[in-house]
């Protein structure tokens, strides 16, 4: 579990989000974590990842080799 306050998040829509409404929003201003949420359910769950894990995940997407 990560200690962060999502009310302090500065959310931005993913640059890879399409016009189909299937978007995620990312907040990377929360210190030790990167927060991610569904743009269609902004009051729903917020996932938190360490910066290194988020960087590894996004790099794998860019390379076309998503990790498990």
C-alpha cells in the first residue's frame, strides 16, 4: 500500500488515449507514486505505481512488448 493523497493529484489524459472514450488519466505529481484512474469513472478506484514500475510498463507498451 502506498501513502498518498489523490485529492492533490494533477490529472492528465494519456497521450495515447483515443477518441473512443477508453481513456486513462495519470497523475505523476504525488511524490513516490504515479496514480492512474479511468477517465470515465473519476470518482472510482485509483491505482498507484512506483515511478520505476510505471516507467517499465510504459516503455514495454511503446516497444510493443507488454509485460505480464
